[in-house]
């Protein structure tokens, strides 16, 4: 399994802790993209003011994988 890593975040504009996606999050992203999602997607877990978590998505090898930034919903169904 992929491990948490410190990666740059396009939204935070800094190096932040990132975690691999859970099975549910991966499924959500596959629904969004319409194709299979590999193990190299990470979410930024930087705490933002107001008690939110960034949750911006990126690939380990590609900071700007999405033309526009994409973040996970705060609550997964
Ligand atoms: Zn971030």
C-alpha cells in the first residue's frame, strides 16, 4: 500500500502532508473521471482555518494532474 508523503500542494502552494486515497475515495474519483484510478493519487491533509482539511488531489508523480484543481468532498457518501 502507498504510504503518506510530504508533497507540494497546488492549492496550499506549499509542501504539505498527503495521504493515499481510501477505497471509497478512489471509487468516488473513478466515478468523476470515468476511468480506473491507480495507487498514485494522494489527497492533501493540511488543516485549513475554520476546521476544514484541504483535500486537494494530485498524483504522486504529477503535481498538476488536473487542468483545474480537484478536491475530495468533505464527506464521502
Ligand atoms: Zn493543500
